[in-house]
């Protein structure tokens, strides 16, 4: 059996993906004898990404599988990779991340202590100091998520791993969520939320690390990103409103947070909690409208004379 399957979904990021692939080679050299599998899903690139990956893949010491999902959507691409993975540990990173040289060694060590299903997220550092401090995870100590709290941000899809049995217990990523989908974000949070509901622990281990070169340097880019996160969270609230008692508590917590003054990672957002709640409500409403439309019966066809 494969020890680790690493999944990467990519679209039109040939140059940054090349740096990711180079870091995988360096990390793999530290765990020779470990059975590794890299699955790259091209999500409709037009910049020559597939040809670059095929050329790079020659004469590597581990299995490399290049798949194609031409329909746009990160969750669609992740589901293709997830279905193809054969590892006892399934790990994910992004095509703008660089693995630290001991990534695989520390990842395997993190899972060695667990025989039952578990999700473990790793540390995410800012790759370029010129980028704004968003989409990073900086804590330097292990943590366990409270199953009664919202898992968003506790661990992130840019450095996320789980035992293979989690896949069958939690299921696929919801393809309505995530980049390129109607609800923009929160595909990883929705996956974690369902894992918690299934009784699967979520842990954070700072030992396996990636550097994130996300490239966002203007405040308007970060504002748009955080707005998308709130929108996706709101859609997630609506999705689980009637099936998970945690949702009501989370909404009340968002409202209570309005009393707090917290700037957040972008100074342009002066009242972060109000900003978040506004976009959460927009996402909630968008999901509700979509649900109503999906349930509405179609008009009967009329026959022409």
C-alpha cells in the first residue's frame, strides 16, 4: 500500500507549481523507502501546465499521476484526486506552496500516534514577506479542535492531511463550495465540519510545514479574499442549519462578536466582525435562494399545435 498520497490541484500556475514540485523532490529524498504517490489534477490550464508536469515526472523515484478535470472548480478537482488516492495517509497542498525538506518525515511522524480516523493540519508560513499575512497558520504548538466550535481557520486546505478511512466516513468535497464554485470558499471547512459531526478528531501539528507564496500584496485583494471566506461560511451555515445544532450557536457568536473591536489582518477592514457578518449573511441568503430554486417545480411543457 502507498504510505502517503499528496494531492495538488492546479490551474494556470505553471511557474509556481514548478517550485512546488521541486520542493516535493527534496522532501521525498529524506524518506527514501517510503512509498509516495503524487496526484496532480489539472483543472483546465491553458499555460502548458500538463506538458510541464509530464516532462518533470520523468525519472522520479515515486509514483506521479497527472489527471485532468476540465470543468472549473477546486472541489471538483479535489474530488477527482481524492477518488484516485491509494495512500493510507492522504495529504493536500496548493500549487503556490513550497514544502519544507522534512515535510514527509514530519507528516508520517504526526500520524504514527493514531490508529483511528483523524484529520491533521500542518503549519503554513508566509513564503514572501512582501505578501500580506493572510492564508497562513503560524501557531508553533500542537492543538486539538473543540468539536463544538467552528473549525474554519483551525487548519487549512493548503496543508491538510487525514487517514484514508476519513474519506469513506466524510465523503466527497461539496462541489458547490470552493474557488470556481457558486459559494466561492469553505470547501475545506465544510469537509472538516462533517468530519466533526462524524466524531473524527481534528488536530493541528506545527511539525510539517509549507511556505505559502499566495502573491496578494494589495489590500483590496485581501479584502476580496476575506469577503469570499465569509460568504462561503454563510452558505455553510445555511447548508447545515436544520441538521446540526451547532449552527445556531455559531450565528449567535458571530452576532455577539460585533461588540468587539478587532481590526483583523487587513487595516482597510476597520470593524472585522461587522465585515464578516455582512458577508456571512450574504452567503446564507445565496444558499437559501439556490435551495428554493432547486426545489421549485419546473413549469409544465406545452405542446405545440
